[in-house]
C-alpha cells in the first residue's frame, strides 16, 4: 500500500468516525398513544418499586446483596413462649426520593432516552444495599431505551458500558435468583445488545422500504415517459395522415377549378374526392383532439401516408424471411376504413409479430383480421418458442403493449394480451372503425 492509499484509508476512517459521532436526524414526533404508554409504564414501575421498598426494605423479595461467608452456625432452640418483638420496616425520605427517581424518569424514555437512563442508573446505584429486583428491571428498560431511541449512537454505547461497569463493581457478588440472570452488568449489556439488533433490523426494513418506493417511483416514471413518447408518436403519425388528406383535397380542388368550365363531370368527381378527403380528415382530427403531444417529437418528412392493412403482405414477408412462418386471414368490411384505423391495425400486427420474433424464436404465428358490427377485430397468436429454444429469449419491458393500448385508446379500442394454455402468446384487439 503506497502513501496515497494510506492517506485515503485514513481519510475514510476519519469520515466513518465522524459519521458515528454525528447525531442522527431528529425522529418523528411521538404519538399521543406512545406518550401515554410510556407514562403508564413509568407509573406502574414506580408504584411497584414503592411497594417493594415499603414491604421489603434492604434487599427486597429477591436477594441481590452480597452472599454470606459460607460459615453456617447451628440453629439455637427457641423457647415456645418466646416471641421477638416485631420491628416495623422503616424507609428514609432520601430512599423514597431515590426509589422515585429509579423508575419515574422512564416516562421520557423515548423523548430523552440518554437523560432518562442516566437518572435511573444514578438513582439505583445510590440506593446501594436498598436496591431490589424492580430497580434492576428499570435499569434494563432504561438501557434498552437509550440504545434503541437515542440520536447519539456513540454516546448511548459509551453510557451503556459505563453503567455496566458501575453496576457490576459494587454488585459483583450479587446473586439474583431469576432464571438467566448472572449479574446486573451482564443484564445491562444484553439489553443494550438486543436494542442494537432491533434497531439495526428496523433500519434494514426501512431501507428496503425506501428502495422499494424508489423502484416503484422509477417504474411509474418509466411508464409515464413511455406513454408520453407513444402519444407523441401517435400524434405525429395522425398528423401525417391528416396532412396527406388535406394535401389531396388541395390538389383535387385545384384540378376541379382548372376543368370546371371545360369538363364539368371531371370537376364533379374531383369535388367528390375533396369531400371524401375532408370527411376523413375531420374524423382523424376528432380522434386526436384529446391527445397530448410532446413539443419536440420527430416527424416523418414528406406527405406519404403511413402504412395500412394493404401493407400487411410486405410486413409478413419480412417476418417469414426472419424465420417465423406467418398465416394471414383478412376479412374487411365493404366500406373503406379510415386511414388512422388502418394505421392502428397495422401497428398492432407489427408489434405482435415483432414480439414473436424477439421472445418466441421458432414459433409459428397466425394473424386474423375480421369485423363484427362497427368494430374491427384483430387477433395475433403464436405457438411459443420451439425447437432448441425451450424458453423465451427475453422477458421484455412491456412498453410495446403500453404503446398499443395508448394507440387503441385514441379510438376507444381495447387490447388484451397473455399466454395461452399451450404455452403460446395471444394479442387480441377490438378497434371501432366506423366514424360519425
């Protein structure tokens, strides 16, 4: 490791130390329910501590004072008529105050965890021989709260170690009889370690939740962008269709004006063509009125109309040349379809066959275009990957289907897509074709 790497390593360590010493961001305000629960816990523990201090002064019901020296004296016989005078347990005012301070500060264990822990530990240590098992319990709860809720991680860890040492030195010969207890020092450290693990787990859960929210937001943004891009492309294509119709109208109107006197019949046919083109253009404009187009989308040059159903033969020839057999069945209504409807039908077939080539190599495809009433029905199915291709080549992003749904929505159409029972894929579209 060279000098530059060592300097970088030292800078990294210093940064980690600064991050550990830096207070965390302030937590969210406590709810009223949490404050009430903390107050109830503190009052309950204080009441128990007062009862224990009153009825069992000194070591309490469970001995935590030093053990005996191991010398056992024989019991002396007691005369049956002898009764020692009863002694009333006495608790000094200072002890009462310390007992209160050993439990009542836990009401602020989540708002001021380090301060509450410090007050509780100090009071319990000051009780010394008058401490009881309930005081050890309040210390454990205070230690857990300090590590769990404090913004100062380093301060909480240092305070826990100091409290463990201070509690372990004067009570190093203590022997609580509760299961699993070895000494107050060990119990405090175990409580702090448990709080650290719980806090780490909560942070991991929160980090995972944040990452999931970010992924969902990114997915929503991708979907929104895909929709906007597709709408912009649809608007551009519909613009080209309408422009083509208007251009034909202008040409036919000019021809009609030229031959109006010399060939009235030709002029009439030209005007009929102008009328038909105008109706088609108005129908397309009505469909595109609600479509939001991006301001800077690319548009095709020239006035050549976009492909329609008459271009399906060329499309299927390219797909067959790519190695995917395609069978096409077309049954159109007697009336001519609007150019925008033909364009949409072409795009549905084009996207479906493109997906077959990309995601189902070796499959056979079938295209069926028919009509029911005022709706054009388009169905494209494939048999799924075959031969050496046992699984689809890629999962895809779904943006193509999003684009198709947006395109069909312009004409109040519907699209369903999904896998078939035999492992293939089916795309079914219903497209209203008759314009008012």
